[in-house]
C-alpha cells in the first residue's frame, strides 16, 4: 500500500495544494505567535534584569518612606553589603520651555554599580538642581541640554537644569524624567520608595538576605534573582493573557483548516471513486482503502506542518522587525524556537489532517466496488444518510440553542459550548440551507443572462459540492460578523453609559467650591484638542429643605454635554436635579420650591445623572432670581479626534496652577474605547487568518469542481459557449455562493453576537446592551466576501477555459 499511497500523492499532487497551504498557514500561525510571545516575554524579562543590574539582594513592601530609610541604614551597616540604593517613584507637574505638563520621576542610584540608566546625550545628574529627561519626552517638548525646568512640589516650585537625555526604556523603573537618589529622597511630598537593592560580596547573598529577614524590617527580602523573576512575571502577565487569546484564534484557524482539508478529501475521493473501486476489484479490502486515505492525510499533514514551522519562524522574524520599526521602545528579544514549540504545531497539524481525512476515508472504504463504479448521486434528503444528517443537524442545533439560552442567563462556559454545538449543527445542515438560499435568487439569475442562469443551475445540481465550497467562507464571515457586531454593541453601551454618568468631557471646579479665575477659560481654550470651553456660573441655593449649588446654564453650554436628552435643554420653568438626591418623595415631573438669590420659585423637577451633586437651572431664570454671576465651573468639550491623554494632561496642568479640581469622563472614555478598538483590531487581524484559510478552501473546492466537470464544461464549449462565457459562468457561480455564504454568515454572526452579549453582560452591565448593527462594516464584509469569491475563481476559471472541447469530452 505504500507504493499506492505515494503514487496517489504524485498523481493528485495538484489537488492537494490547497489543503497543504491550509496546513502550512494554520501551523505556521501557531509557531509565529509562540515565537513572538516568547520573544516579547524574554524582552520584558531582559529589561527587568537590566534595570536591576548589579543587585544581589532586594527588599520591598516595607511601608512608608521612614521604614525604607531604616531598612537602607540597616543594609548599609552590614559589612557584606558593598552598595545600597533606593529606587524612588514620583509624580507631579513639570514646566518645560514650551509649557506645563505632568510627569513621572524615577531615581538615579548614587552607587555607580547599581545605576542602570544610560545617557544618550550629556551626562546623568549627580547632585541637587540637576535633572535628566527621557529622549522621547525631550523631543516632544523641545527640551535641550542646559534648559531650565520647574517642578511643582505641592504648590512650591523648584528649578532644575537638564544635564542629560536618557535612552528610552521599558520596564518597571522607567520614567519620563530622572533625579539623583539623594535629591528625590528629599521630595517625599510627591514621591515614594519602590524597593531597596543591594550589591553584596561574592557568595554572601543568602547570608545577607537571612540577616535582613532576622532584623524584622517589616517587608519582603529576596535575592535579586528571585525578585527579578517576580518583577518579570508582573511585566509579562499581559503577554501571557494575550497569548492565550491568540491561541483561541489559532484553534479557530485550525478548525477552519480542518474544514478545508475535509472538503478537499471529500471531493477528491468522490473523483477517485473509480480508482478506489478498481483497487477493491483487484483485492484491496475496506480497511486497506481507509488506511491508505488516512495515511495520505498523515503524509500531507507532516509535510505541511514542517513547512509551516519554517513559515511561522520567518513570520515571527518579520513581526519582530515590524515591532522594532514601529515601536522601538517595546522590549523584544530575537524570536527562537524551542523543541516544544516545534513538536506541538507538527503534532497538531498531523492530528488535524488525519482527523479531517478520517470520515472521507471511512466513507471511501465502505463503498462496494460496483457502487463506486457507478455515477455518484448528489446529497438528497430522502436517502437514509441524508435524513440521518439532517436529524443530527436538528438535534445539535436544538441542543446548542438550549446551551445558548442557559448561557444568556450568565453561564459563560455553557454558552460557549452551546455556541460550538449549534454551529456544528448548522454546518451539517449546509447541504440543505445553502442550496435553499441559492434557490431564492433564481428569478434574478434567470433575468441576468445566460452565464448567471447556467451558474445558478450548476450550484443547485450538486448540493454537497456547493455546501462544501460555501462552508469555509460561511465560518469566516460568521466569526467576523459576531466580533464586529458584538464589539459595536458593547462600544455603544459603553458610550451610552459614559454619556449618562459623565456628560461633560472635563469639568474644572474650585478646590473649596470657590470661584474659577477669569483667565482659565482662555488658557484652556488654547489647548490643542479642546473644541470649546465655557465658564458656568453658580450660587448656593435651597431645593425644598436641601442645600445645593445651582448652576445657571445657557443652551450653548448644554451643547457641550454628551448623551442624555434630559440635559439637551432646560426650560425656564424646569430644574434638573442630581439623580442621587431623589428620595422618592419628589418624582420626575413634580413641582418643587427653589430658593436662590433671595427669591423663591416653583419649578418642574427632572432628574439626571453625572451632574456631580449640583442642580441645573436655565440661565435666564437664574438671572431673574438675582443670583450672583460668579463662575463656579468650567465645562470642556474635547474634539472628536483629540488625544484624550494629552488633552487631560494639559488641562490638568492648567487646573493645578489655578488650584482647581479636574473631573469628567474624558480619561475613562478614552481608556475604555482605546481598549475596545485594540481588541477589535487584534481580533479582526487574527480572524483574518481564518478567513484566509477559508478563501483557500473556496478556491480549492472550485478548482476540484472544475476538474470534476471537465466533460460538462467541454460540452458547453462544444455547444457554442466561448471561453469568456465559461469564465463568466464560473465567476457568477462563485459570486452566487460567496454572496449566499456572506448573507447566511452575517445572520448567524448577529445571532451569536446577541447571545454573546447577553452572556458576558451578566454582572457587568445593569441593563443588557442592545444589539447594534454597524451597517457600514457589515456592507464592507459583504463586499469583501463577494470580491473574495471572485478572486478565488480566477485560477480555476482560467484552467477550465484552457481545456479544448475535444480534449475535455474524452477526459476520464
């Protein structure tokens, strides 16, 4: 049988290409993410190791600055300790030559052997009045050697001279600015110690550690190696989580690859039924036929996996180069392959390929010689196998739907299992669903011309082949739609919640509810990224028996707020109260008495959230009641394309200089939406691998379909259909199947997104997010799916058009 297997692979090598490519991409993806994650982890570990270079013992979690000082003195008094350094961290406002901003500050060790920073220009500061700035921060704020900068130390200022620029680095001790250890230790109002590191005599690390533990310093004492491992774990924890997320999508890619391979073997064995039947006639038994097909799959999996390892290793190096180019400060080691990172993808590739070939192999071995020599019937519901397939599909869909319903009540594991089971049921039903969907567009195809009419008939002639071609693309579109719709729905829910709870982007108020300086609005309005700022007047008032500050707001100022329609307008006889003040005695729409500016009026109450404990009154009514026009707060609306971090930092610097508090939802909004956008981008990027494999499956099954219909196509050519007509027919058939797959995939993806939202929302949102359909992105998915179908048919159509009618009519 070995000779037969090798001969079969050589004979049908061209038909195995797509399945081989699927194995290469799927295994290569696993290798690439493993190598890149390992490189990122090693890079992060290297940064930690570099920042604790020269240290042999470390102490941390000691308490306040006084406790750290006592521990440093105890360590310095040990005769085995040759050097001691305390790593400090601080945060305050700094004024660069181009203006104020916020900065974090780290310390530079006094002992040279414990100093990890390197100056890219100038020198590191060593005494009071000197400071170093990171190269990136210096470039963004136009800082040069010799410039004078000012630190805000709780209202007092202190001037420093920039003596050096420090190479940008990642890691736990990095900062934007650096002060000598002796200097930053005197700024305890803004700084706090992180840890103490010690350099000790050779071979005395364990003894020094034990002596410091015996001294009962009140914290943790470890050897530097053990402490570095702990900091490395802290630094790489996100990488480990991200790697787990990526492996989920690697599994999806392997799943889609298994579908492609299974489709390949199914169609290929259907075409080879005569060959297999002849082998049965000359003495091959069922088990030999099945084993030969499985062995072909194993050989294919082995070759594809080995090539995939090399391909993934190459991709890892390209990814490392891309990270170095686009994010030079990100620590990355050189990607490398361990024995496990090679064996696991190879074993997975072989296992997936063998599993994909198993069912077609059993089906091929189960055929009798006479049945295999006869033409193959298409899938039909009325046959026993067809009825069993549909019954299994119905049971799996029902069982999976029940799991989804249970999952929607808060059981994530049950929901995930239900989704997978139901989707397998849908895949089993595709020979019925896809042709039924194609049949509905029959009237359009008949009106579109000869080529679409022939394409429509061909798509319905063999439902199993049509379903096999459409399945892979259906999987990809379903996955992407579910992610896109789910992310859009969560993003809409988050935006709505932020609008409700933080209607203003930024709000400046007095430290002690005093007035806002007149020039603050002018300064804030000049900040890059601020669309508009306005000073809101306010005065103390009394609502019924409760004292609160009442703000007088104009329609223009209300337009600075997000979200809730309650805040879009305040009529002259209305009063907007904070929802937290509702006590059940006064409900929305009731009339209450407001005393303000020496006058009293009856007003209609409405409640709103996110007001910060103040009430809102129409500005005209506010003035009529004689309240003082004292600026109480500044409302700030950021531009839609503004960098939220920069805007918040610059506005905070102005607020601190004016002794004002900063509130608002802009920082939270930016952080949450940034995370959502990153998750969406990464998810779609990873799912693109699955879609790429799906496209390979579409092209593969179309190629096999062309080979399967050589006589049929040649007969059409002999009857007068030209090469362009044949290409148009195949293109229309591909576009038809891609369009139907895309529509079904979008419907399924939206359904799974709905269940997924219900599942993950339990315990996170008070109210379930509503399903938000991003129609622009969905239209893009449809267009891409259609173009992908057309692209997949190019090579098969060209190959079919090259076959001469006479040669095709005599083909076997």
